[in-house]
C-alpha cells in the first residue's frame, strides 16, 4: 500500500448520479446503494464518455464520520465548461475543493481494489499514532483511465 500527500491547486467539478447512504447500510446487500449506483452509471453514462476518461466517485455531505452518519456519493466524470456544469435530469454537479489530500493508490480487479484502498485509509486514520486529521468535507476515488473493472484507483482523503 502506498499513500502520499497531494495538494489540489484548483477545484475539480464533476457531474454524475448521486445516492445517499451510510457505511452500515453498505454492509448488507438489501440496503446497499453503491453497487446499484455504479451499475446505473456504467449502463447509462460510461459509453458516452471519451475513451480513457477518468471516472470519479465523490463522497461529500458527511453527517459526521466514517463510523456513523450518512453521506452522498456521486458516480461522475470531470466537466470543464459552464454549460457542462448545469445539472440536467437526474444528474448532479459536485465540486471537489482545492486543498490537501492523503492519496491511497491500489491496482487490480474492481471492486476489491476499491475496498482495499478504503480499508487501508480506515486502518491508517483509526491508528492512534496517525499524524493526519480527516476533514470529512470531500473525499474522492479517481479511476485512472476510466476502467471500472480492472485498473488503478487513487483514493483521495481530505486532510487538514
């Protein structure tokens, strides 16, 4: 597992499908929403993105921390122009703020790779000797090259 601090110099604006959930809800297949969110995103939007376009999973609107409380997840892609930033239909626009992030990188088959990245992040931040503090403002997954089946994911956790 590798982690490094990265400074985002400017905000990234993304557009996609949103769901509100909790980590507790995601444990059970009956209450989990993220699998269905990504499936819908994959079926309805991935085909229309340019080949190799990075895909973002944006976590925001945290009620509290990673143990309790709900949060929003947006399965999305980066948009540049003002026109692209208009929310349309069931799509929402979310902004990833500039700032400091601790990045956990993993490579392999999805969704295991994503789970490994989150496990590493949780283990790191739950360690009493951890030297960074999570902001619980915005965290995001960046799927390098847009591959949601096999590839690299960088998990960015907002830190103070």
